[in-house]
C-alpha cells in the first residue's frame, strides 16, 4: 500500500492549480512525493509537499491573475472616470439606492426588534396564557382575564402543568423605606413560580423561593440602587402606600427592553393584596399563565380545561365561558396587542417600497446612460474583447457602484438611527446600530445590492455588447432618447408605489383625526383625573368636600375603574327574561353621585343616582347597548343582577365610548352606586382657570392626603394617548412617503435631465425655427406626466384595497373618501411636473447657439 | 483630394507589411521556455513534467519546482510548439493520468531558429567558461 501525501495540502493545491491540467499536475506532485518517500522518510516527504504548496501557489495564482489584473485596472479606471465625469447622475443613482437600502435596513431592524420580543425566555415554547372565550350576540371574542382561583384549581387537578402563575399589574404606587420614598410606576403582583417560568436573572436572592412567603418583594437593580444605594437590599424593608411592609427577597437584572412584562417591582400574590371575592368564579381581573410539560399534548389539555370554569359557576350562568390556551410567544403580535401583525406588514410595505424606488432609480439611470457608452464598447470589441469581456466589465462596474451605495447606506443608517428611533418611539438603548446588524438583514441587503447591480448592468451587458462594432460606429445604433419599454414600466411602478404610500398616509392621518375628534358621548374637556392609590381611597369623601368649597370647580365625582380603559367585566350577570343562550360579558363600574352630570353623559330614560332615594344603592344605570340586549319594552324598573348585586334599573344612558377607543365597539355597561369604592377622582374645572385651580386642588390634597404625592392627568390627553401605536404608524408612513416621493422625483429629475441632454440639438433647432420656451417645456414634460397619470390609475385600486383592510382593525373608522385619491394624485403630479419642468425649463431657455456647439 | 489618394495608396502597403510580419517574426521565447522546449525535444517520447524537471535539474544544476516547469510548458502548449497525449493511469501517481508532451513542426522550427540565432550570436566567443575558471 502506497502512502498518500497529506490530504489537506492536496486539496489546497488542487484549489490553486489551473483547471485545465489539474489532474495531471496532481499526478506529477504525487509521483515526486512517492520518490521522496523512497529516498527519505515520510516526514521529510510531507514537509517537502507542504513547502511545494507554499512555493508554487503564488506562482500559479499570479499566472492566472496577472492579465486579469491588468484589465481590471483598466476597468476600474474607466468606472471611476465615469462616476466622476457625470457627477450629478452618479450622485442621484448612488444616493437613491443608498437611501433605499438605509431605510430598508432601519425598518427591517425595527421589524426584527419587534419579533425579538420575549425571545429570551427559555421556556417560552411551553408557556401559555389562559384565555376565556366570550360569546356575545352571535359574536365571539376572547378576554385574557381569568378568576383568582383558577391557578390553584389547575395545579390541583392537572399533572401536565409544571408551573403556573397569576399576574396582575397594579398602577403606580408610593414606595418608601426609612430614608427615601419614590413613586414606582410599574408594579406587578405575581406568584412564586413566575420567576421560574420566565427568565429574569437574579443578582441576589433565590428565584425558586423569592416570593413564597407573603409580604415578599423582588426589585430590579435600578430600584435597588435607587432605594438602597450600595447597601445590600436583601432582607431590608420597603413600605408600599404607607400601609404594607414588604421584605426584599431578591434583586433581578433590569428588565430588557424587548420584554412584554415591564416592571420595577414584583410583589408576592399572597397578602397584602386582598382580592375582591376570591371565591367567585365569575369575577375576573387577573391573568393566568401556565407552563406545560414538554411532553404534554396541548390540544388534549385544551380539551380538558375547556369547561373548567363553567362547571364551577352558578347554574344560571352556565355555558358562558370556555377556556383555551394562547401560546405566550404569539401574544405580542395578537390582534389586541399594542403592535398587531398588520402594523408589521405596513412597516414591511414601507421598507419594500422605498427600497424598490431606490433600486429603480439606480437601474433606470444606469441603463439610460449606458447607451452613451456604445462607442467604448465598439472600440473594445475592435481591439479584441469578446462579448463576455464587455458583459462582465459592465456588470462589474455596475456592481461596484451598487456596492458603493451599500456602504453609503450603512453609514447613512448609522447617522439616521437616533432620528429613526425617536420617530418610531423606540428605546434607543435597546435599539442600537450593532443590534441591527443581524446576519439575515445583512444578507438581504447584500442580495438586494447584487440584484440591483446586476439588473442595472444587464442592459449594457446583454444588449449593447451584442451589437457589431461596425454598426455602432456607423451610428446605426439608435440612441434611445425615448427610453425603452422597461424604463417606462419602472417609472410607472415607482410612482404607483409612491402614490399608494401617499394614499396610505392620508388614510392613516384621517383615521387618527377621526379617532381623536370622534364623538365619545361625554365631555372630556377640562376634566382632571386623579388616581387614588391603594391606601388613599378612604380619604376620598374628605377630599371631595374640600374641593366643593371652590367655585372654579364645577363638579367632583369618581368611579372605581379607569377611563378610558375599563378593566372590569363579568359574565356573572342575569336579568328577568334573559335568553339562556346569551353569554355576554357586562362591563361594570361603581360610581359616585354626580358622575353623569360631571361628564355630561346624556340619559335617554329614567334618572341618575340621587341621594333622595335610599333604594338607589341597589340600583343600576345601564347604557343603550345593554338596554337593547335586555330587550323591550322598557328596561326601567326591571331587575338586573351583576356580581351578586340585584336591583332595579333606574336609568338608561346614551352609549359612550369607554373602552379602548380604537379597537372595541361599545360593550354593555352598567353603573352601580358605590361612593366608597371610588379609586379615580374626576374633577371638572372651569375654563380658563386651569392653572390656579390645579394649585388649589394640590393644596387641598396636601391637607387631606399628605402622605401621597399629588399626581394628576387630563382626561382628553389620556384619551389621545391610547392612539400612540397608530400615531407611530402615521409618523413612520409619513416619513416613508416623503422619502419615497423624494427618491422618485430625484430619479425623474435624472431621467428628464438625460432626455433633455440627448435632445439638446433638437431643442436648438426647434428654437431656431421659432418654438417658444413654453412649447419646449411642454414637449419635454408631456411624456413624464403621462407616466404619472398611468401610475395613478394603477395605484388607486391597490391602495383602496390595502387601506380598507387596515381600517377593518378599527371599531370606529372613517371612510376612504374620493378627495384622498384626488389629493394624492395632484400631489404626485405637481411634484413630478415641478421636477421635470425644472429641467425642461433649463433646456427651453438655453441659447440655441450653445446647443449647437454641444458635443 | 491628394490626401485621400495618398491614403488609398497606403492601403496595399499596410497589407504587405502585415503579411511580412506574420511570416518573419517568430515570437521570441523566454529563456525558461527555450530550455523546457529543448528538454522536451531531447526526451523524445518520454517527455512529461517530471522527466523534464529531472532533465532540467541535471543539466542546469538548479532546482526547478514543478510550477516553474509547468508554466512555460503550458505557454508552449498554448502557442502551439508542443502537443500533448494522455498516458496511462498508475498507482504511483495516485490514480491520475499522465500527460506527455511532443514536439510539433512549429516547435521544431522554433528550436531550429533558436539554434541558428545562437550559433550566429556565439561565433567567436567560445571558451568563455575556461577563461573564467582560469582567471
């Protein structure tokens, strides 16, 4: 058996050897190797083999590359010369591609960032949220709120569950230790298993036992530094709302930005937080998460839990509730989340459109200009270039320029990142340039760059390289001043995309305006709301009395839930003559006297709660939706049961919007009287007296409730804030639209300039023969205007389809009016005409003598 | 008009010139190519890369690497001075075939020309080696 030369060296050698003689040369090497082997030992033979590799590789490579290098140098020189000679065109094509790539890079970064949410939880594949299906008037939707006892019930009954936790966010609370006190905005109440299910790394303390004991609290590092500045927080005490003393049992890392759970402190679920009526299966206001065994079948488990609540509830509200599991990973992008999937689609659309418009500019300008290089091709072919040499030269040149754009794009993206992050309302901390450098994105960018380079280079490479040199020199090759069909199609596509974006932006803003100005059914102006934190509710009557003394305060009332987000709803409801198949949830809230008057909610029938009737404490005021649900003839006086309170309906109010103002239609709503349950105070202030009245309110607050800081907000701005996601989308689409229109016009400018340049002599002759400047402007612009009009015709139906799909997400929506289309068409047309006629005007005004001297 | 006529007169002259160049100007070979070609000629039917290399090593007293033999060989082949045949596969060569080089007429002509040039160039300057050694 013969010994073989080193394998690695062989494959390395065979890589550099010329293809033609590779096998023979390998044989030659091996033969010499065998000879060395006979003469000396194996080691020196191998060494010789390696030395050969080192010695010969450069020689072979040089041999094969030398001549190519000579040509390449020439190609490079020509390419650089071309870029420099036509600075304007080069700038337009490079800048538009770079801008397109940069926007695409940023937006895809945003999309990836959105998709990266909650990815850091190791067990997220096995974690589910327990949701309730609610049936209502033939419509079915789901709610993620579940009863208090559900978790324990699940844990007792099902083996499949590894961990389960309840989770509830309580509003900002006033937290203090002996030295310092702060308002802590984001506090969660969770069960001990929470930190075992979700990965929030502990710096101090044990995640397995941190929240087992009642009155335990886990805080983030930021909070630990804030409260204990350097001391060891473990075992220290924190007081919440001046009532509850909590023991710090753990410190976790600050919550990552791309986590859906955002909190500063997590408190154990056991005391101190009393839950209203924990034994009631119908009362729901917290979220339950379960982690299943990896082996457990989700489908079967879902079947098992389906009726879990139903069989435990009162008989008269049977069949109303079905449970199902929603995978934790999907929650973020679900329909009711802050950034539903559709938003991401619109983001992608923007990125795609801008990128395409940039690419088209690049392709159009390069192909248009390449016809001016026919003579160069002719000379090259005469001197001996093959067709493929010319083709690869042009492809290479266009790839070179497109890669210049890619680098410009990366630099541009780095510069624009802070602006962009601000625009889309992103945390700049979690959204840095390097976090965007995902291999996928980079690969796509390189792919697009290569594609654009190829597409732009392919026209000269394929078409022009095919012409016979003789034809080129004799001038048979028609200079395509009119452009070929592809270019027209591309420009039309460019403008169609731009118009779609304009229409989209207009619709989004129209919708936003509609949402903000829509008739909510109550007067939200001049209303101050104050959240009474836990522990401060008992001061409400006293505070209210104090406020009543001032004449600038037109009304004081309160309710137990927040406006405009009502959190409380219950399937535990009944009335005389209720359809047994009706499974509606009813929203409810306790209100103080004067509530309807303060918010100017109109009554259709009956009367508001009044101190004159002692029976009103058991009464209800319902909205029209609930009244319709209860049926005819009149609901006044009929008995209603909600959450075990039974009483007569004393009034029917007009429907007003109290839930998420954009996504949900008006739900059935009932108000009960409960001045003692108020946790949101609403104060109506006289117009023009806001600042001084606020001072007054603050003074009174400090007198009555000094241990809590005074924090207020205005109802109308709270209301507007609920459209943040839509506003963000609006901002992004406006910017995208402006950029895409800008790039498209830039491209048009380039093309128009080029056309005018090609027709310089023609224009000169026309002018000599008596054409006026305006005629020439018209002549040059006509073609482009035709394109824009065609683009409009294409864009309208597409935009209409896309935007009506988007509008369907909203419960209250505007229509897509004709004026939007007309306006966007006008906008596109005016911009195009301005761009083109700028060039055409220049050409039209030029002195004919100059144009004859041209060339 | 005289200018154009002169140009027309020049056309046959250029054609003649071209033809003349083609006939007489044999491309000069590099020294390496010359040595390799000569070795291939001397080895007759056994001229392949390794044997040429051995031959060159012996006569020049220098180590020729495989690539330094191969590159002139492949250029000579491209220019048409050598033609090739493919030989047998042997185990000694790791299962790879062997490529033999043979002289073409053009190659022989080139060698002859080199010989002629060399002879004329070297007339009268013989004994250079001895002179160097003695001094």
